[in-house]
């Protein structure tokens, strides 16, 4: 090959390589422009669940929860209800590993799939109690409460849980739960109790390899506090636990044991708005026990306004406020000023039962008296009557005072001259009378002196007064 041909051949190869580099560079730029990783969105979800004892079903407080499968481990603890509720951040669907641990219990774990777009409720985690030591135990020297499934139950047919499980543990002198080689019978008995037919079953239980013995308490028909005592016998020596107290609450409301009452049957709310009159419901079950706490009672009124509902306390009692306001009441039988207040709850058959009372909204005080003029003869006597009521002829509120004063020479009075009204709705407490007489008989005939009688009323409804003028011989 000539030198000229060789040069041409080399030039062609260089040109081809240059073109290839340019094309590859263009392809590389195109790939960078159109490629890249997709950006992932972070999601925050709630991870919740509960840890309980496998033996008793009671919540386990302060159990450690360790979550793996995220960026690092997440550690938190259960609350006093054995529950946990934690926000976690995920970017994709992931399998999480949860480990639950608590001293005195066997550690447990489970896997949970998290999709990243919805909250996750973990299945209930049950931890098994474990013996505190693998060392063989000695003879039993003490017995005490290990756990109880609940602090309270309901009476028979109450609709609430009626049975509680109480577990005791027997230990040796080193505090080690006794093993099967030292197993012993535990006898259960009642301490104090309501005496409504409560039952402990079984009455005798032999301890297991963890030194434990459990008994079931079933309620009777009476509410109250019942004590359960566990006892073991070692030779001639009896070893007894401290009493374990469980509350037995009442059942559902019963019509014959349901009542309501106002603090005041008469309050000055017809013209004065914003006054409060507490209305209290007393609710019992069919066995005359207070109903179980937090039983709801609803209230309505035909006058003023009233708080809508309450939940009863441990005594089956709940109170709301009746508040004076529009509308002013007008009872179909008793007339203006009287309101019907109704309380309603539901019995064991889910049927509404109601009780109602009448409350008087009394108004402005008014006084009228008779006679308005008078003349008392020598040694004589004069009778008076007066009416004190509101504008609807109803009695005034309790605590209203009435005072009658007589100013004159040698005169005395007797009767309804100094009165405090009771809390009443009776109109008999609107009519009053008294007498005034000449207390000194003299020989002066037709010598008249003035006598002035003042009747004044003052109380929650306001003030009113009237003056009577006359004379005496």
C-alpha cells in the first residue's frame, strides 16, 4: 500500500471514530435528561395495640415495645391500660417486627404488615408469666395477691360483667414461688361483703408450678364491697393473705326505685332570670342497689331551661340545674308559674322509664290587707287579715320574712306578725291574720289616739309593704 493510500485509510478511521464519539455523547445526554429516581412520599400513620397477661387477661403496664423494620429501632412503653399508640413514618409498604417485653414475663414478638396509607391496629399481645427463678423452692411461708381481672363487677342480671378472676401466689422464705414439689392447697373465703349471695369457685385450688392459685368471684343481688381471703395450712400453722377488695355495682334502673327531687320546690324564677334550682335523680336497680356508675339520666322542662343529662355516681345519684328563663311556665292543672320537670332513663329491658315533678317559679311579691282603716273602742279588739303572694296568687319562695309592727299608745298585737315562709307551693301560705287590741282600759271616753300598722315582706322574690292607719279610744 502506498503512503498516500495509507494516509487516506487512517483519515477515514479517525473520521469514523470522531462520529461515533459524537453520537454516543448525544445518546448519553438524552438518557440523563429523561432518567433519574422517582421521589418517594413519606406517610405518617398510627401504630396501636395492647399488651395483656395471658394468665389473667389484665393489662400490663410499662411493657417495652421495640419496633424494627424502620430506619433504626423504635422503643416505647405501654400505658396503665396496657395500650400503646405511636406515630410512625413510612415511605413504602413494609413488614415491621414488634417485640413486647416486661420483667417477670416471657418476651413475645410478632410481624405486622404496614401498607403506608392507613393506620394499623396490632393484634392483642399476650405475655405469659414466668417464674422469677429456676431454683427449686422451699416450703411456703407467704401468700399474696398476684393479679385480678377487674376491680369491679355488676350484680346479677345487671348487664355488666358479673365474674372476676383473682390470682394469688404462694412463695417460700426466699421469695421464690413454690414449685410442684411443694404444691399446697389454697382455701378461699369471704371477709366482709354485702351478703347478696356472692359465690367463690372453686373453694380450694392446688398451686401450680409457678406457685399460683386462682379463684372466680361471682356477684349476687346486692351491691357493695366484698373481700376475698386466701389461706394455706402448713402443719398446725395457718398462713393468710391480706383481704382483696372488689366492688360490686348495682344493675340497670328500675321504675320502682327511680325518683327525682328539686332542691327548692319554689324558687323566685318567674321574673328573675338566671337563678338555678338543682334537680337530683336517685336511681336504683330492682334489688334496691344504686345503679352502676355512669348510668345516664336525661331531663326536660316546660319552664325555663335545664341541663340535658347527667351520669350517676357510685350512689346512683346525679344532679342537674334548672335555670330560670323563658318560657315562663303555665301548667295545665296548676296554672301560671308551675313547670313540669321530667327525668328519663332506660331499664333492663331497654324501655324508657320517666319520673316528673312540679317546680314553682314564683314572681313579684304583693300584699293586700283588710280592713284598711279602723277604730278600736275602749278595751276593744280589731282583727286583720292580709294576703302575701306573687302576681299569680302563688306563695313566695322559702326564706321570705314577714313582719307586722304596730305603733300606738297602749296597744298590743298577736297572730301572724313575725313569720319566715317555708319552701312551699301551697296557697295556704298566702293567707295570714292577726289582732290588735287596747291593752289599757281607762276612764277617758272618746279620747282617740292614732295607731299605725306596717306589714313588710322581704325575700328572694323582692320586697313589698303596706301601711294601715286607724285609731283607738
